[in-house]
């Protein structure tokens, strides 16, 4: 086993929170008393290792200590007790425009920020075009960065950070500012880093994004480490607590406000009979049975499929299907989602279901992993992966 890229050993960090702070020595003398403050513990005896060559996520609510821990890793803050050991070259992108001077141009800030991160001028010269191309701000590179949007700021700053070619890259919420294209470029870069044996430690509130690109994760709450492990498992546990999830009858988790409740989910064959498995390529349906406690206007029902390991594969709802009722009355009912061809490789899969308001901002009920079914061998076939596509291949021919 290789040594961890980052070792966090019994780290604690506290700050003084002043309620009545004197602004000068004169004010202290005249008042005859010291400023009043309370000690706030941002981190409490946190210990874990970040394996080398992984993308590692830090999860938690606002104020849980994630950013404080990242700043301790970057040596911006010193722990009050404990230690953090990093191995190799470290680069950090901790906030929008960190290390930038607003009056300088983008070009000048690339050199300024690069030198702060430990790059020589010759190294920046060599990588300058790559940095600007990755950031996408080339038309404005000679404009003062004070005129940049927050997205342009973060793209340029992140582009500099990753071209330092660090052994450990620390990233704090910067992906939330970039557009979809930039996020995809960042995720591709993270994958490249992982392939090269580099390590990325990232803080983000996008838990589903964390699930998809992080290998492992640590969950912090009020400065205390709650759990550490496989990213998918940690995201599930964090989400369950955040939603106030409860155990559902028959397994799985559920949460929601309760105006409508999904009673159960069944997999049906082409004749409408309940089944527990189906072959690749077969016609199936998912039947949701529900109970409404009261009349609800324009509810949106939805389902999603995931591998048994938690990888999201597909989502479908009433808006995508054009099947949002004007209202449903109090009482029980059901609906079917028909799948004409089950385009899945043989494996185990989980079904999640939910029902939300028309704006999809309020969840009446969400039932997670309440149905697991097996896909068996069928037609068509594929060589690997999770999905089966309608594909064909011609026989190779040698040209004379």
C-alpha cells in the first residue's frame, strides 16, 4: 500500500467569536475591560487519510468545518492541535478569485497566481496558452479581472491551479460557479488526474455530483467526523439524515411532506404480472401505487434506475412524459411507467420513486431503493457496461 496523499491526525481548530470587540488599544484602556468573545470549535479531533490517486469529497452542511479543514490542508490556517501531512506538490482553489489582483489583467494575474502556486516564469510561459484555452477567457485576457464575471474569475483561477500539475489539488465549491461545459472539462481533468495517480480533495454541496466523480468521501457535522468511506455510501447516509429519512416498509428509505405517499413499486411483465427479474430487451412496466391524504394540484410523479452500487442510470417523470394531471383527489390510485425495451445488461438494479409539486421544489414523498430486480441474459448483447444499445458491426475487410 502506498502512503496516503493527505493524513489528517487528530486535528482541532477553534476561532474567537467576539460579541463586543474593542477596535483599538485606546478603546481597551478607556473601557477598562477586554473584548468579550466565545470560542467556536470549527474542527474537533478529526482523523482520516486521503488515499493517493483518488478523488476525495468532503460533505456537510454550512458551518460543518469542510472549508476550514481544506484551508488547514492548504496551510492557510494552522490547527490548534493535531497535524496534517501532505505528500508532494499541493495546489489550492479555495474561493473565487483567490490570489488575483482586481486591477491587473487576466494575463498578469496568470503569472501572479502561478508564481504564488510555485510555478517558475518559464513554466508559466510554456503553459500559458493551455491555461487560457482551458479557461475560455481568451477574448478578455488583457482586460482587468475586476471586470470579469464570477464565472470568468473561477475558470481562470481553476485553469491556473490545475496546470501547476500538483500531486494534490484542493478545490472548494468552484464548480458551482462554472457553466455546464466548464464543469465537464473539470470532471474530465479530475479523471485524468486520477489516471495519473494524482489526488483531488473537493468540497461541494452537489451531492449527486460528488457521488458520480468521488471515490471516497468524509462527512463532517459541526466540526466532528461522522463517517468516512465509499462516496456513494456516504452520500446516501448524508442525504438520509438531511431529508429526515425513515425506514420504509419492505426496505429502503423514504422522506417527504406526506400529502401524497407512494405505497409500493412493482415490476410487471408485458402481461401485467408482477415479476422479480426480466431478460435484457424485454418489455416491462413499473407500477406505482399511492395514497393521497388530500387533493393535490398538478403532482409530478417520477422514477429513476440505479445500479445496486448506487450509480445513477436513468430518470423519467411526468413532465418529461407529458403526463401531469391537473389534480388528484384524496384516496388511492396507481400509475404505470412502460418500458418497451429493457436496455440493461444482466445485473441487479434499484428503483427509486418520488412525487413532487409542479415546480419540483417540494417533495411530497420519495421512496429510495424500495425495489430491487434482476436483469437476466437476453437480446441484444453487449461486451460490457450497464446499458445495451441497438448496435451492429460490419465484418472487417482487407483493401487490396
